[in-house]
C-alpha cells in the first residue's frame, strides 16, 4: 500500500515537472539572476502551496476564523458568493507567492530591474503551480480514465500554470516598478505629470511622495492580479472554456509585451560609491532635462531618445535621463528609428542641443 502511494507521488511529481521545466526555460533563459537563487525561489514557491492548504486546514480546526465558510453562509446570491470567494482565495494565493519573491529579494537583492521582479514572480508562481499539479494528479489518480487524465494534465499544464504565471508576473511587474519609485517620481515631476492619488496618499499618511508612489504601485499590482485571478476562476467555475482559453492567451501575450519593454531592462539601482560624476554643470543639466520633459509630453519621442543618448555620454549614471530614453524608445514602434532621429529634430531645437552638448 505504502509503496503504491509512493509510486503515484513519484509519477505525479515527474509528470508535473515537465511543464514546469518548459515554462521555466521559456521565461528564464535570458535572465542574469544566479541559478542558485532561482532554485531557492522555486523551492520556496513550491512551499507556498502547502502553506495555503495549511491555512484552510486551520480554518477547519478553528471555524470561527474560517473566512470561506463565512462568505458561503452570509452571501445568498450564488454568483456574488462565488465572486467573493474567488477574490479571497486569489488574494491569498497572490500574497503568499509574492512573499516568496520578497524573501529572496531581501536576502540577495536580486531585483535590479523591473524584469527581474517579473521573472522572479513567474518562477514563484511556477513553484506554486508545480506543487498544485502534483496534488491534483495524485488526487485524481485511478478515478479517471487515461484519456481524461491526459486532458486534465494538458489543461493544467498549459492554461492553469500559465494563468498562475500571468497573475503573479503582473503583480511582480508592479512590484519591480515600486522598487524604483524615487527615480520614477523624479522623472514624472520633470514631465509635469501630477499623480493625484499619490499626493493624496502622501498627505493622508504624512509620507514622502516616492514612498506613497511605491505603496500605491504595489497595491495596484495586487488588485490587478487578484481581479484577473478571480475572473479566471469564476469563468472556470461555470465551465466557460472558450473565454477561459482566450483570457489566458491574451494574458500571456501581455506578459511577453511587458518583458519586451525597454524600461523593464533598465538597471536603476546603482552603487553610489562607483557612480560616475557628471561632466555637465547641474544648472545646465537641469535645463536640458526640463527640455526633455517638455518634448516627452509633446510626444517627440525620437528627439527625446536622441538627446538622452547624448546626455548620457556626459552623465552615464543619471537615472532620470535613462528613464526618459527607455520610455521614449518604448513609445517608438519603428525598429529603425535611429536612422530617422537626426532628421526629425528641428533646426531650432538643434541649436539648443548644441549650446549645451
């Protein structure tokens, strides 16, 4: 009996490892994060699934704290009840997976780019999904035919696993943005952007603007991930398969889009001790950056990319300029835009550039 159980666990683990390895290769083959840290995060991600099961087990022992039962008994309208349940469990899953990323980042400072945060979040989700797939395969073993088991495996490997990566990856993307709140808020200020919600948060909690921006960005990422997670589970609950598949495919394409954004590759965390001194006077540099901000708001993205490139030759560690440049390049769709940049700058603007550069 024990040998049979052990065999099923080993077989379920082996089968579940196949999609995990494929997805990991597709999303992590280009990362510069050390393999040791990736393995550690994957292991912690695996542990998040039994942690969630442990919480539900404690709810059974202490029903007073059983939030799921509370929702089921207090909400009579079936659709609202399911939606609320899915939001609750979606939030629990995303927060637990996100904690795995925070543990690794706190100990290793692995997140130096937005893409690092996104990829680490994807890996945590892969660990969670890997453990979840083992559990489902073990539970269903022997109760379904080979064809039915194959269908379950394909769907969970392709769509459910990908869905977990999408939700956590988007949360990770916003967490990555929050890590660079100081530089981002500087860039926004130069652009003349006023983020009313950030200012309200800063005012209410008497906190600096960058800190308010950081917390707001993390909360935004969590809300998007939870709502997407709840929507997926809601559609799945009512067996609406075509919208489920379309939902996952679009989410996957959006995840690839985020990974391809140039701002996602930008390293903003720099060691102050090795930071290079600017070759321009601060007053002159401030004037140029204000000009860049004006051009960016006027959607002169080619001009911005060109001037930022020149300015970074004189001040290579200016994070605000780096942000302007990469955001401008993200806005430009033509991959051969560099051939057009020089021709797109007006003679009047060229005279301003020449004066300072």
